[in-house]
């Protein structure tokens, strides 16, 4: 097949869960299919002439035949420019997370590519590039969802205690709900990363989805992420993830404020490592506290996970599946997670990890594992066996390929993907 793959960013560096998922799946597809990759690229990541740097281009060609990059200005979250840009979208009809990607330049490149060659399939990776789709496409189109985006905003609104913040997030939730519904109806097929996401889509958007949802689960490289010899320190915790993603920021602020003090009441010497790219100022300030290390971006998360006794996932907001949990499971780590943190994964409480939702229960589960090397080993062994037997990337990518081949043949009466027009302001 000739596939046009639409994305909101380049895959290199591989520093986000969504990038990693796409990378591993595309690497498999590229062995048998021709993939043109169209994405935004932060101007700071491009060469002076606006092209993709040779080192990045060489890596990208491992997963695609051609790379087309559209320069894009991004601003660090919580920066002054970020707040100015966000404020400019508050009264616009599109949700901010989508509207910022509306781009005449992206649309021109998309039109040029569609006019220059015959594609068998368009894959829109994440919801955001869909805002630039033309009125009609000459081939079938598939939306590859990594989350139920509206659910993320709903959960954000629910966790806010400030009435103004709650109102702002609730407004974004309503706009995202509307946009997501309109998008789903315009694609010939939808890929979800878990059965839980599929069921949520069917519940929220029954008229838009119908029967065109295919589940392509998250995978993991169990050779790269593998257990290490020797015991980990018994007083160390770790969390990994992109620290400019709001659900991860919320998780760490909540953990350090509401859970960690309860853990330290029973285990005073416990330490925490917060590992991941682009920590927000609020996350960075956590590193000022004794026993908390905020690393920022690291080249390899494995040493940090290896050296921790317990891997914590105190997420209160989110969707999709947690690639971070599968990586920790592949390394045979004992995990404590909230229900939302483990959402969409085929794990059982007490067999593969411990699940706890309120701060007291989460702290108690964490202390329990810190104090029990035998239970840590039991959970870690079961977790490793589960992902190694069912969730290698090669098997997962095979299911994606099957779904794309099937969806590349238009079904009678199936909708042709069209542009998503701005909804009326809420």
C-alpha cells in the first residue's frame, strides 16, 4: 500500500509514549508498505534552511520513505508565550488542543501530496491533524487514536478545585466532545489502543462510530526492557513520562502533596525519581524537596527504573494505554497504580500489580511493597511473563497491518473523510 501518514510532530527524539507507539508500528509497516510522513516540526528542531536535519531524517527513514515537515512554533507549557497563545483560543469554537494545529501551510502540503500521487490510505495519527483535512479525500482514511481526547478534558475538569479552572476545563471538554464526534464520523475506520477506549468511543459517539472501531493494543520491546540481576534498593520509587503532559504533571503534584507524606510516615528514608522530558516549573520545583529528584529528559530511562524498588503510576487523568507501565512490567518491576493509570491494560490487581485510588490506599500499597521484597518479586515476575507472552511489538504491529489493509478497501456506504469545520462556540 501507499500510505500518507499525518502527525503533529516528528518522531525523533523518541521521548513520548505516543511517538514510541507510532515508531514501533510504522517500523513494521515500512517493511512492506510505502509511507509518506507529513508532520509539523518545531522550528528549533529544523536546520537553518527549514529542512529536517540529516541525522533526524536518517532515523525517520527507518520507518517511512519520505518526510515532509511543516515548520511550527511551540512554546514551553507554563511560559508567558504559552499563556498568551492559550488565552487567544479561549473564545474560539475549536478546543485549544486542536485549534493550535490549524495551519494553512500544513493544508497546502497535504493538498500537494494528495494531488501529486495516488495513495491507498490516509492515516491520521492522533486527532489533531484532522483539523487540516480537505473537504474530500481521494482514498479511504483511518483515524489512529491514542486516547479518548474528550475524556481527558472531562477528567481534568473533575480534578480542579478552583471554580474558574473547573469552568475553563469544562468548556474545553465540551468543545473537544463536539470536535471528536464530528471527526470520528468522517473517517472510514478508527483504531483504538484498548478495548476500554473502544467501549468509551461506542458509548460517547454511537452514531459516529457505528462498527468501524478496531483495537490495536500497546506493545513493548521485551528485549530492550528486561529485568536486571540483583536486588533494587528497598526505599526508592520512580515515575517516568513526558512531564509537560498535563495528566503526568497532575499525577506527580498529587503524589508529592497527598501520597508521599503518608509513605514517609512509615518509610522515612524513601526517595522518589521523576524521570521525563520537559518538566513544567511546578514539577521542577518538586526537586527542591529532600529525597525527590527531577531529572528532565534522559537518554535511557532503564537505569532509573532498574534502580527503583517500586514503580508508581498515580494518574488521576488520562486515556488510552500507558506505555510506561508495559515498560516497567517488561523490566519485572513491582507497580502501584490507580485504576485510571492502568486503564485499558489486561492486568489484574494483586496478580500483576497493585491498584489503589485514594491517597491513603495508594500509600499503604506502596509501603507494603517497599517492605516486602518477596511480593515485589512475585508481582514483577507475573508482569514480565504477561507482556512477554502477548505484547511484543511485532505481534501488535501485525494486527495493525491487518486492520489497515482491510480498511483501505472502501465499504459500500462508508463516509469519505472530510474537513472538520469549526463548531459553534460553547
